[in-house]
C-alpha cells in the first residue's frame, strides 16, 4: 500500500508536471508523421497530465494542437475558425483526419500513376 502511494506521489511531483507541460507546449508534428500518429502522441501527453492532476481547458487543447501542425495545414485552420466562437477537440481531430484521408489519392496521382487509352486499329 505504501509503495503504491509513493508511486502516485512521485508522478504528481512538480518536476514531472513541468516536464509534461513542456512536452505539451513544445509538441510539433514532424514531416512524415501522420495525423493519427501525432494525435496519439498529443492524447498521450494530455492523459499523462490528467494523471498528475493537471487539467487543460478544451479550447487550450485545440489551440495547442492547431499550433503544433506544420505549415502544410495552414489552409485548414481558417476554415475551422470561420464564424465560430469556440472549437471542440473532437471536431478538430475529425477534420484533420478527414483531410489526411482526402489527401491520400492526390499523393498517388502526383507519383505518376495513370492510365493511357489508345484507339484500336481495325
């Protein structure tokens, strides 16, 4: 029982909270990382912060997530912000994942895949 209490106490110490907050505020999506991988890491850090009793406001989560995206996603952000007073994390993640799925066929087209049709001679 004492060991469990010490483990929980150790997780909630100030240096652990600082480390996790630095991880959250410094998160950046690297080139080659999928949105899904980025969201998994983002959610992992948020979950770890909740374990140490650090609660992050919903809007702050959204803003941190959006600011962690590379410039490639700059065109999506104004669309999500348009005529909204607040953003919901679920909606933002859904939009990001949908955008990534929509981009996949375009990437294949850019690699030169195509179909050539010729007229048959009779």
